[in-house]
């Protein structure tokens, strides 16, 4: 009997299986009602009392080993089946959707980078402004139509305050604080009381530019804007300056860039071959004086452009409302840009 027990101990020690069925068969064969170990316990009852101690110990050892072994096999089987049900740590991770930059941010960043190469730094100002910074200091006469309720959102509780209608207000804030040389661009959000359509919106974005120093001339303005146009729209781009009027610049101009149709005429340029992109001019001496800058000593130029318009031209966007609708089908298209 001792020999038999030793044989079974060896067999149990060597038993290894990854099949639930085999483990169960082993259990039945060893510990089942008619299992080998169970039968040995029956046989044990008939053994000589003198041998009982030695045999009993061995038999218990065998039973415990078999029970432990079966339990161990079952546990490792459960663990490994967990792995096959999706916890395989060697699988590559699941990728998640990465957002894209908004076209307005892309163009604003590009404008900032282009002017940074010419030594312009960025300044910002408040969106809720007062009449002085948006109109009066910029040489708007008191009866100027831009102050009209038609265009400007006033703050109801205190009509001295309003939502800025252009980023030119930031020029004033900077010049009030800083003496020339000043070389800055000022990106920001602006607000106008306009009906929303494919071409206009009540919220949009501008980038303002300002350069004040001694002996700054119109030629400097033109050269700066030409550099900008070529960097933004391509080396072959031509520019054209048309006389215009703004209260805060004298002389004033509007700048057009050549259309991609190469002057042949298309729907975009309305068959003129040119596209208007910004307003500009030499800063009016009245504006410098209003900010405490000596207009006899210093001159400068300023310009202002709409970011939505430039993004429309660059990305061929037909409707300004697309920028504000948060439609991911639209926004996802800018993943590849920059
Ligand atoms: N503030 C003007 C607008 O909103 C744009 C502009 C024109 C800005 C000429 C300038 C400038 O600085 O010199 O329409």
C-alpha cells in the first residue's frame, strides 16, 4: 500500500493540464466516490493498527496534494481564459480621436508667425471697451455712423461701455502705455450688430498691426504688407493699394491681392482679378497726440485685417457661418493643415 501511495504522490506531482475537462477527469479518478484515493481510505480501515500512523500520514499527504493541485490548475485556467477574453496586454493600444485646430486659430497663428519674422510682437486688449479706445481716441467724429446702435453692441446697463467693433482699440491701449519704437500685432475677437449671413457675422476676428518710430514711411508699410501677402498666399502673389478712408489713418488705403485666376476673372474675385484683404494707412497725427506720443517726432503705419476672410480665401470656405457651427465634419478637415 505504501508503494501505491508513493506512486500516486509522484503522479499527482507531475500532473499538469490546461484543459478543464482533463482536470475534472483527474479529480474524479483520484477523489471521486470510486476514486483511487477514496478507495485507499476504505482500505486504510482494514490495516494493522501498528501501521496506521505511518500510512495515515502518507495518505493524508496524498489527499491534500491532490486537492491543492486541482485547485491550482483551475485557478490558472481561469486566469488564462481571462486573457483570451480581451485582456491580452501584448495587443496594441486602442487609438482615440485627436482633435484638430480651428481654421481661425491656424490662420491667426500663421499671421503671428509671419509678422514675428519682421520683429512684431503680440499685444492684446479687452473685448468690452469704452468709447474712448474704440472711437474717440481713433479720431472718429462724435456723429460718425460707426458709433450708431446699428453697428455697435452697447452694454445696456452702462452705455459708456461697448463690445469693441475692431481691434484698433488695442493700438490706443498700447500707445497710452508705451513710447515708440512700437512694433506690434494685435489679434482678437470683435463684435458688430450685423445680420448673420454667408458673408457676415456679428462675431468675427481681426489682426491689427502697428509700427511707430522715427521716419516710418508709406514705403515701409507697402513693403511690410507685400512680405506678408507673399508669405501667406505664395511667392507669386501681387498686391495693389487703393486709396480709401479711415478716421485714424491719413493717407488710408485698402489692399488687394491678385486672385488665383491670374486676372482671367472668376466668381471669387467677381471678374476683377483682385481680392480685398485689409485696410491700412499712416497713423493720423491726431491719434498719436491723443495717446501722448509726439506726432512731430514720430510717424507710423497701421493695418487691420479680418481672419475669417483670409481663412476663406486660403481654405476655399464659402460660408462664414461654418466657423461657428462646431460641425466636426467641417473641423476635421483641418487636421492635416500645419
Ligand atoms: N479697423 C478697421 C476695420 O475694422 C480696419 C483698419 C483699417 C485697421 C485701417 C487699421 C487701419 O489699423 O489702418 O474696418
